[in-house]
């Protein structure tokens, strides 16, 4: 995306009511630096009537040059944040970084301390945390919190964790990391096995994570990240009943508009059956479903399309198709077809 497109999206994310905007990676290119700076100066300084203004976050590797560059871009925001990250798993430390545990621990400690000398809001990112040694993870998180980290990010960077595993990981971090009460636990889930949304929700439900890192339409590296619309609507629909009262402050009526903007700017087009925002998400073709919908929408819709900003002209989205039969004849035709198939 261009810097201008990123600015437009950041403005829309503010309308959505997100708490933190990951604006970019300033040291990656001059274009990304410019985008982060524009977002910090613009969106990062606009307060609404309730005093809301999002945190503007800049990503940086754990080295002084990256951190200083990120700060130069993001410092114009009312609520700037720096996110220095480093890999903590054995495979990453050995093969990517070529460093020992002790070296990584020292780098993390020193760079968080350096970042904190520039900015009072620091999120430390433990890349590939899901494959990291637990005791080392507790240790490095303890040290970066001592050094000034106010949020700690726990990444399932390769999307390999099962929901019960990831929820337990976050719960274990909360139970075994000294000083964790002084930081917010954030989770960052990839979708390689299709579990990003489930892992994110489980981390909040079981583990006590209170910052959930998500993307519009689930876009992201490889198979993508946890989808904002899925996580938000899951909490909206089920939070009070089965998720211990979890909720967000997202204005869900801006979800569809934001989704379409991301789709247009990124040229990453949605599958029609994408949950929440796909073209078919609120469309009913089956005759049995249509019969139920015409009697009561809640028979086949657990949320209203208006909840995400989709305005329906007739209240029920029904399409003509080969499966559209009246309720009485449909059962009869199904039995006929089944009989023929059985005979074959």
C-alpha cells in the first residue's frame, strides 16, 4: 500500500475504534517511514468527543538504529509506542540470529531499556514464542518488564499452536513470569493451520491476554493473521455467555466499510464464504433456510448484517438457486434423490 492509502486506512481504523494501530515498520523503507509519520501526525492527534485517540505503534528490530528510526517516525503522536522484537525460539536463535540464549537475553534487555529512554510506552515482541523454551520465555519477559516494557507480545509466528496449547501458554506466562502484573499480555496469532481466531480468543478467555493483535480480513504473512472481524463479532455474539464477559470497544458498524477498503487497497480479494464480511456471509439459497428466515431471521442468522454496516433493502437476503424449493417439496425431493443414489 502507498503511504496515502495507509493514512486513509488509519483514519478508518480510528472510526472503527481500535485501541492501537500498528502503523508500519519505519526502517523497512522511506515510504514506510513516511506512512508512519503521516499517521502519527494525523490520526495520532485527533481526539473525539470522548477523548479517544488511538495509540500509534511502530515496529522495530532490537537494534538502536531501528529503534531510533521508529521513534523519529512515531514521536508526533499523542500516544506513541515502540515495538522492538526479537526471536526467542531455539530454531530462530540458532539458524536465523546465530546467537545464544544469553546473547538474546542481553540484547532484549538493553534494547528495551534504550527504547524506554525515548518513549514511555514500549511493547516487547517475542517472535516465535509458541516454539520457545518456557523457562527462557519467562526469564526474558521478566527482564524486559524490568527494563521498561509495558506490554509483552507472545507470537505464534508460524501458526502451529492448537487453541488449548496456546491458551495454556498464555496462562502459564501469567502464572510464572515475575512482574507480569506490571505489563499487558498481547497475543499475535498466524493462521497457517486455520486456528488464528480460535487461538486469539482462547488466549483471552483462558490466559488473560488483554491485547489482541488482529488484521482486517485476516490479511498477513503466508496464510494471514487472526481476523479482526471474526474475533470482534465472536466476542460480541458470545462474550457475555461463554467467554466470561469479554468485550471490545469496536464500533462494529464500520467493519464492512473497513473490510472493503482493505480489499481494494491490498488487492487481496475475499473468498465469498469468508466469515462475517464475505459476499455470501448473509445470503440464503437453501429453501429450508429461506423458509426459516422468512418466519424469523434468528433461525439462520446469529448476528444482524446491519451490525457490521451491511444495510439490507428487504431485511432478508434471499437468492434464487437450484436449492430454492418450498419447504414441503424439498424433503420429498431429497428422499427421491437419496433413493436413486442408493439404487445406484
